[in-house]
C-alpha cells in the first residue's frame, strides 16, 4: 500500500464542512469520490482538520492509502481535473506508511479576516466578516496576546454535541502565537493564531471576544477572568465562518521519505 499526503486549498462557501455527510456536499466527500474514480478502489481521505461549513483552507493536509501505481504528478493532475474548481490539490507526495495527517500534526495556523471598509467588495462576499463600525484595534491587539500560552479554553469552546464527550475531553490547549494584524492596503484586520490544536469553534469564539474588546465591552485584562470562569456564556459571540481560513499545518521531519518508501518497496521485490 502506498500512502499519499495531499495539501489542499478550498473555498468552503458552498460546502457543509470537511467531514462527509449524507445528502450534502462536503470536501471529504468530493475527495473520496474523485480519488476512488482515479484508483478504482474505495478510498477514504483523512483530513488534518475537520473544518466547519463555510470555512476555507489555504493549506489543509490529508492522506489516503492505495495500491495504485499512479505517479505523484499524474495523481495531482487527475484530482484537479475531476474536482470542482473550488477545491485544488496544491501538492501530492508519497509518504511513509505511518504518516497520519491528523495525529501527527504538531501545529496549526488559522487566520480570521475582518473587512473594515464601509462597503464590502463583492469579491469578498462569503470570504470575510464585514464590520465597518468603530473598533479599538490597539486594545484588540493587547487582548489577542492574552491567549498565548497554556490555558483551559472551556469558556471559548462549543459543545461537541455529546455530554459524555464534553465531560471526558480536556479543554486545555497551548497557543504559540496570537495576534491582530492590520492589512492597511485592503482596509481589514486579521486575527492570526498558531497552536498545537483547537477546540470546536474556539477560534471563532476568540474572535467574537476580541470584537467585544474592540467595542469597549470588555478590556484586555478581562481575558484572564474569562479563562478562570470556565463558562461558555461569558465569551463573546461565535462569529460567522466565512472569515476563517486554515492557513497551514506543521509536521515533524518525515521518518519515512519517498526515498525510504522506495527502498522498502525494492527490498520486497524478488
């Protein structure tokens, strides 16, 4: 079996998220269908992040296994030829048998875009949150830094939908960096966060809280109190999904590179 790593970009506006669901279009569903057609096998593509409906990706990572001997460049070309134009395979590479897109990810970076101009350009519709009102961006920058480090993010997490899962899961997460960036040329600000892993709706609830800071309803010093409260009702609102982008994922240096995989295959030949 060969193990393929895919780097994927997609516009999530017309999809019901990553994870396959019956009767609705999803990113995973589209990839499963196309990869199965190409390889003539039943393929399940496993993604690193189960992005929600309407969320976009610039560097989602996924993997799948197949017996097909198709070369990497042909696989990428075939996938892009059959996928809808809103999903593109940026790279396809063979990796070692133990590579797993989700479990081996060491860090993820997300970006949330907030357009600040008076009129949202039509090309940004469903791709950025439009908020033209007054915001204290300096206070938002200070508040964003309060999320860095190891914290219990219970206040900033949505329910998983299962009381048993909610009771058993850990809501402690490590955030490596958290900042507000001003994009003056596009009259927008962006929240950029990098961490080991994230809870459901965590980034969108953090952005909603930062907007409350910008409006003067919370102060940067209140973030520590919200962590202590461990109360989901105390955070800011969950902002809409259209401004959220999965930018990239980070992995350890591969123990099994393409060359290693090739050597293993050659040793198995008579």
